[in-house]
C-alpha cells in the first residue's frame, strides 16, 4: 500500500485517475495541506499523445505507476473536485527532479520566462 492510499489523502507528486473528458491520469500538484482541507485540488492531466512543447514534461512508462510513456500537459493545469479523483495512486510519487521540471513548465505556461535546461 503506498503512502498516498492511507486514509484516502490525495498527495502532491502522485498520479491518480480522474474524470475529465474521460478517465485519465492526473498529477496532483497542490500542497498536501490544501489537499486535506479544500474540496478541490490542483492537477495536471497526462496524455499518451506525446508532443514536444516547453510546457510539456515527458514521463517514462512505469514512472509514477503509468502503464505507458506519457506527457504532463502543464498548460492545462486545472482544479478538480476531489470527488472526481480516485483515491488510490497509480504508483509511487514522482522524483523531486521530475516535480521541479513540472514546476518550471507550469511557470512557462503562465508566462514567466523560464529558460529551458
């Protein structure tokens, strides 16, 4: 049982299935304290349509529990009602390095000039 499934808390850095246009994986980005207290959370949708963009973060198959190589579309950052998110994470949390990439891609998506590394 992963740490994210204890007590049903949705945790930052983990990938869960959520109901968007269809059931798809999302990365929870909001802080854990917000996830515990608010009725919604901040998330980034995943897609298996892997295009290249400065606001996309590519994930390998198996990363975060994903069954296919995917991309986080950070320009589509959104809030989701917690009732639309399944409580069991797909796997372990993304690495701190990968979360840093996500944070930088989100900044690019909102117009903050962040150089590509």
